[in-house]
C-alpha cells in the first residue's frame, strides 16, 4: 500500500472513532437512539466522503486534502462543515466531473491559449 492508501485507511479509522465518541456523548446527554444514530450515520458518511476526496487529491500529488481533514477533525457538525468547505475551496469544480484537477497552489498561466491571455491553467483546468 502506498502513502495515499495508508492515509485513507487511517483517516477512516479516525473518522469512525470520533463519530463513535460523538454518538456516546449524544446518548449520555439524553438524545434518543434514533437521533443519535442519525447523527452518527451523517458523521460517518461525511467523513468517508471527505476521505475519498482527500485520497484522490493525494493520489495526484496534492496533500492539501489530508491536511484539511487533519485540522478539521470528524464527528460533529462543526468539524463536518469546516472540513467540507475547506475541501470544496481547495478543489476546482472539475474534480466532481471525473477530472481530479485540484489546485496545487502554483498557477499555470498559459498565455495565448485563450483570448485575453487567460490560459487553460488559470483556475485549475489542467493538472
């Protein structure tokens, strides 16, 4: 297994453990089993989706997704919001159209490829 696969596996374990802790806290604070289970499932699905985005970023040489997940954490609405918005900010919309072109924070300006000097690399259209 490579680095990207290891990070995805470890992040998945982290997501599961932090979501389980949130479930136990919710039950201890008086939440009904249905509410606590729904929150647990939402936390798990959000974390696993974020891990897949970070995995694809890491596979193509961009470690920003793993860094965002590391600092955002898992298992509660605040972490889910910060992590999801951070990953959405780090990637271009083209990633969601089966093209994993995420920003590497080095803009590639290809002058002359398009009118007005805006190249394909502007905005992350090319990897």
